[in-house]
C-alpha cells in the first residue's frame, strides 16, 4: 500500500476542524495518519463513544460485495477516530487483500488460536492507520469448521478468544464467508450487531430468509439475541426496473431492518477492491465513499442513542 498522506481539506474534515484551525495547530501542507492521531490526542478530538461494539458482516448468499463494504467501513471508522480491529474470517483472505496485504504472508491465523490456544493478540497485524488493526486469514482457515466440530463449547470459542483484547477497541468488525458453519456461528454469538449486505434482486430473499431462520434458532437454542440488525442494499442501480421492484419488496418484508439509504453501484468500488485498497483511498469523493459515510452516520446515530457513557479509554 502506498504511503498515505492527507491534504489540508481531508485532514481538517477528519478532525472536525476548520482548515484555519488545523493550520493554527500544525502549519504544514500534508499530514500522515500518525500525525492526525497525535493531533486527536493533543486536542481530545475523539468521536462520540459507542461502547465496545462487535459487528458482523454476513450474508449466506455470495456476490453481495460484503467484503468491499466491511473493509471500507472499518477503514473509515478508523479515519474518524475510532479504534478498530478487522477480523478476516474467510479462508480466501479477501478482507486481508482489501487492506493491501496477502494472507499467505502471515503464518498465523485464527486457526492457531483455536488449535494451539495462541493468544489472539499475538496474531493481530498493523495497518497504515495507527488505530486500525486486523486479524489476517488465508487458505489454512478452510479447515477451521472441522477443527471446531469435536470441541466442547465450540460455539463460544471466538467470543472467549476476544476477551483479552476487546476492550482495546471501539469496533471489532468481522468479515465472514458467504456460508453457514461453526465459524460463522461463533461470529454471530460473539457479535452485538449484524450488518447484512444484499443486492436488489429476488435471489437475495432466499438468503435473507435462511439467515433470519438461523437467527431465530440461535435465540431459541443458545439464548443469544443481537442488539441491532441492519440490512444494506449494495450496488443499487436505479435505472433497472427489477432492482426497483426488489427494493420495494425488501421495504415491505424487512422494513424494520432495512437501511433508509442504499449503496449505489460504483465502478470505483470494484476497482479499489481489486487493487487492494479501501474506497476511501481509491476515491474518497466517489459515490461509493459518500454512501458508506451515510451508512456509518446512520449506524453511529443508532448506537450513540443507546450506548453507555463509558467508551473505550484512549
């Protein structure tokens, strides 16, 4: 990933300052992520606390753009001043790649945490943002469900592994593979919130039905109830008649969970993912970046409204 520098306009926006106010604090033309973080600490310019949230991006249907959303979502939260850990649960390692890294470059994954009782904190990796870290994944993770199968308390292994470090972050964001298995069950039990990316097509209804049936069984059998569920329509093209009809159907059947704003179809998004960059690095003025910002603001407003006053200690 290229060396990251923020210009005056972007840096002042991230800190919530006017350009003149930022220049009064630091007279330079560009700022590194570390310099932005130092200014946050100096001026106590932290975002509203939300407690310690664990959020899962999941859909049993593939091809919904889930990983592109989750990585850019995590990146932007960190830019806004939250402490974020992104956990890649997919053996394909796409979330790892979308942050600019290759999963095969990392010898340790969550598999080591479950198999060898390695501490989760020992496999956490750094990113160019000082307050964004990640747990990588690679093909070794493809055997994790088989590994978990005979274990006692197998559904709670991820939740237990997180206990040592979860208080270090405002957000822990899980990017899950498009399937149901023991690892995704672990992620559901470990999470407070579920974010479900869907496409505006009628095939999405089948995946949603299966997912909500799973959530109902999860509540009945294991007593776990998610605090928030957000359905996000991704890659929406309003010129397609079928897309409009599918969106209307989603509004009728899932109005309680459906986000009021869609993520519009954006070629910059696909390009950014293929290049191993969050959309805010590729083109922070694109439709995709704007829509993710709107998504974040809606979710934050929901969380802040019901959050305790004691957020993560800076």
